[in-house]
């Protein structure tokens, strides 16, 4: 009887242990399932936060100048507190900087580097950059390349000449449409819808300042005449009346549609200008035409 009782107890214990083991398995599995679900939710939230942060950076890039936190957050459709946190992270990475006493936000040096790297991978830019030193050496002038970016004509290559050229511009600088020869060739060889916003901003600034350019009257007809001349000549030229102490020549490197991809520009001092060689204009035209790609049989087409 004692043996039977002992056996019965062991059976009950084993049954209980087996039941506990069976009941424990779903519990462990359930915890794992909850953990995986939590991880997926966290990952999804992380991606959404990254999307929102990058959207804020894109919104900042659309402003023509530095902008305050409230205006930037409103334009990006973000709470001010969240926008501030994202901007703090971007500032640590050098993608954003704060300017002036008002602490307005603008794109930082790392953002410029990323933008220039992207632009630099453009085939037109690389081909022109490879030949830029030769153009500078042949003319004795500083040579630069600019492309159209979010804020207008932007310098992406710079080949300095042996003569000293003092200017506030450098790599990453944005050039004006009307008061730079680079800007004028973009104005002439890009669709007007692309340049219209920058044109409106510049005209308003000139009119508000009560000033204008020496070779253009403040009306659309005068600007249209300038544009037609640049198109006909495939060249824009400015002298010391527009850029004190300097002169510049720019020509468009165009694609098969006839639209500009890159502007090539020669910049010199008044000292250079006194010994002006009549073939400078022809040299820069030929340089741009050689690198342009036109329809088959077109005179501008290059092999």
C-alpha cells in the first residue's frame, strides 16, 4: 500500500511539473513575441523621426536666408520643441549653424560639403573641372565653375591664377542672377520658371535699396534685351561698374536640350583688364562649346 501511495504521489508531481512546463512555454513565447513587436514599433518610430528630421533640413534649405525657429517649425509642420531638438543634433553634426544675435538657423559647412559632393558627381561638372586648370593657365585668369542649386548659381570649382584676385566669393558661394556674369548665363539658358523666384527676390532688393545696375534698367524689357544678347553671344560680360576692381566673362556649358548645366567663368583684376587679350572671349566660348552636348549635327555638339 505504501509503495502504491508513493507511486501515486510521484505521478501527481510529474503531472504538475509537466503542466507547469507546458504552461510556461507559451509564456516565454509570448514574452518573445511582445519583445519583437516592441522592437518593430521602436524601429518604425525611429524611421518616422528620421523622416521628420530630414524634412526639417529640407525645409531649411528652401529658405533663401537664415530663418528663426518658429518660422522654420511652422514651415516644416513640426512642434517648435521637436524642431529645436532636431536642430540641436544637426548643429552638433555641422549640418546647421546659428547666426547673429537672433540665433537664426542656416545650413552649416557639412551640409555644403554634402551638396557639393552630390553636384561634383555630375558628369558635366567633372569633365569641365578636369579642363579648368588648362583654361586658367592659357588665359592667366582665375577660372571657376558654377551650377544651379536650390539658392541659385553656386560655385563648385575654383582654379586660381598667379595674379592676386581679392573677392568675397569661394566654394559654395551663391552668385546673384543679375549682378554676376555667371548668374546672367543661367538666366539666359534656363527656363524662366526655374529662375523666376530668385529674380523676384533680387529685383525687390535692388528696388528697395533705390539702386540699379549700370547696364540694365529696372524693367522687364531691359532685362529681356540683356538675356537675348547673352543668348546670341553665348557669353555674359561684366566690368568694374558692376563688380568693383574686377571683371568677369561667363559662358554656358549646355546639354542636348540647349539648357545650361554648368557656367564657366573667368575673373580678372583691372590690371589684367588693361592688358586685355582680344581672344579671352573666344577662348572661354570654345571651352564651353567643346564641353557642351548638342543634338546630332549641331554645331555645339561634342564627341
